[in-house]
C-alpha cells in the first residue's frame, strides 16, 4: 500500500510485518522514532506474541537481544552513533556467536565534538565485527532491506545491520509502498533458529577458546560473509518475485555503460549523484555511478566487473580514516588490485554538511581531467583550517580546536551552511 509517511515510521511498520518476538528499545537520535513506532504498534495489539522491552542503555538493548536470540526468539533493536559505540562489546559478541539479530543503524556522526547529524562514521567503526552491513539509498529500500535482512540473517545465522542515513532518510516524508502481512509472510518463513538454548539439552555459548581453535572459529565467521555474497542477490531476486520490485542486492550500477568516470558511494547521497550523472550525460560527458548496497560483505568481484570499462573512479564517502583517508575507497582499491585504475577519495558530508550537485560535478570534472588529488575534502574551508594550524603553532595553549573554529566562523559571519 502506497503511503506518504516518515521514513522511521515506514521502517517500524516493516519491522512489525516481520513478526519479531522480542524488540529491545533505547532511544537515541536519529533512530528514536523507529523503536517508538514499533512500540506503538505493539501497544495497540497489532503485533502479537512480541515482548517490547525498554532497557536502560544501548549496551543493554543489544545484550537483551543476544539473550532473546540465543533462546530462540526473532530479535530486533536499533541504535545510532555513540549508542553503537556503547554496545561495541555486545556487537562483537553477537557477531562471534552467529546470532541472527537485525539492527537498524540511523547513521550519525561520532563525537567529540558532539554532532547529531548524518555521516557513516558509526557504521564504519563496526565494519569488522562480523555483521552483514546493508546501506539503503531511499526509504523504500530501507523498508525492503529490513524485510530481506531477517531472511538473510536467519538463513546464515549471522547478524545484520541495516544502515539508513539519519534525518536524510529517517525523518524524511515521502511515498513508500508498505507491503501487506500476507506478502511478508510469503517471503519470510517462520523463525527456525540454528542454535537454541534448551534446558533439556544444555550447552555453553561464548565459552573460552584458546589458540588451538580460535583461528578456525574466526575463519568460519569469514566464510559466512563469503556465503552472503551469493545469498544476498538470491534473496533480492526472490524478493522481486514476491513484491514486484528490485531492491537490495550487492551493488546498483547506474548509467555505467560507456562511462569513463564512475562515482561509487553508499546510502542516500546516491540520489544526488544520479542527478549529476543525468545532467552530465545530457551534456555528452561519459559518467556513471554505482551505489554499494552491501558494504559487508564487500562485493569485490562484482564491483571490479562493474568498473572494468572506467578510466577513473571517484569514491564519495561520509567517513574518514584519519591519517589514511577513505574507508570505502580502500575497499574499492582492493577490488581493482588486478586492474589498477586511479581511485580518488572524496570525503564529504561529515557531520551532516550538505553535498550539493555543483560540488559533485566539480569533483567528477576534476577526476576526468586528472586534476583531483588522491584525497579531497569536499567544500573544506581551507582558510579556517590554516588559521587554526597557525594558532596551534604560535602558542602552546591554543585551546580546543572545535571551539576555536566556531569562534572563527562566527567572527567571519560564515558559520552556517
């Protein structure tokens, strides 16, 4: 059913259609409306056989989900930013135990300084925790990916994060097709867990493992990710057959045929990139783009094939590896190790800074002309940065960087983007 609805509420309705048996809730911006939405559905009695548990912290939220999943219940939770960091130990535990928990990440920057707006730093901090990570480009895809995530998690017995851009998607109102309960039931079978704690057949989970077996245990977690590379597109194809639309999968190439410069990105920024690609194509410039839906596992072979005809690759990413540059770009370079191409890293949208069509067009032109540096910070105020570097060089007690920059921007009258 088509509805004009906030992204968070659309996701909440999709979660309820998946019939979770335990939902663990702790609020943190910008994912709060999701768990509130699920809570309202449970309170109205529209989701039967579901225990909605208000916990005291993000760490508790995932810990309770771990216990519920280990006991044989379909479990769900959501978090963002510092909340994901607070549950970091439990994130690794869920991944190591191979528990099929689904968790929404309302992607948000990590402080200090405090910032509640969108980037992908939180998801990147947990990229190696053994979870599958799927990134939604639109609210429709956010709905669809959650439905696919439960099936994927349960077929592999592996936890899945569905990453949706905070505010840009979570708080945006747009038309979304919410499926019926019958459609979801036809796609998502009843939960049949691989491992269940049973008093009649007791065993330990998460027990001590020494050097004699730890490598093999970790390898098998790696093997699950390898299996997911095949299963993710298979599930997307089944989804298409049931719901009549394409959604999910590993990557989404856009106008890449004949493209000499291809832009690679995660999440909602792909909408802006596609608009730029369309305009530049109309002007005769051979450009295209690829939206990466599955960041973990990373689709090395599929991306290599999709980039095979390009001469330049521009990776636009909303995260930064200080001292290195781009996290996503490093993975793209791995995909191209046998067919090296220039891969330019463009750090953009940190802390919610707007990514404009004009800025994207400039970096595409720069890459096409061989004028783009290896790592570029999109729309960086170099004057402000130079002033702060000079301040730090002039005095030992130069003060906190964030507050100094805010004062400089206020003095110049350019503190708002």
